[in-house]
């Protein structure tokens, strides 16, 4: 069983930066494919970024490419999402997700087995 806890959400202004963290429990962290999804109010859960077991393979949604960076520290059991140049459209609840399977359909929320509780990111204009 894997437990995930997100942190780092906040109210920020357009153009600001923010780093989200996702702490994972269990000894299998280094063998987890992990991802960030976000859910704006009244909308479904959307893919943001994914990272493979070792952290070497990363993938991004077009809307965040060049602004967000996903990373994973297997020695600390933590995944990060560095978000730069935030815009109002980035406002959402951000969730971290994990699965023991390799990347595969990394952008589909249905393929992930474990989820955090979410952290709110609000970007004001």
C-alpha cells in the first residue's frame, strides 16, 4: 500500500512560482510511476505531468510545457512539481498519483492506483 500526501498549495499572483511536494510512504517509492493531475472547479481531473521510476523520463501536458518541471527524489520518497510563470488558468486542486506499472498511458488518471488528498493552488490576477 502506498500513501501520498501533497503539500505546497497556496494563493499566489500571476507570474509567481510555486513548488508542490508529494511525500510517499512505503519501500516501493523507487518503483513508482508518478504524476500530477489537476482539477479546476467544476471540471474533470486533467493530466499535468508524469515521471518514470528512475526520474529520467518526464512528460508534460502542452499547457504547462516549459513552465512546470516534475522531479522525483527516490532517496527521500518525494516528488515535486516546480511551477513557474503561473497563470490564472493554473488555478485548481492539484493531486499526485502513483502506480507500480511503468509509464504506459501516463496521462490517463484511470491507470493510477494511488492518490493524494489534493492541494489547492489559486492564482490571482
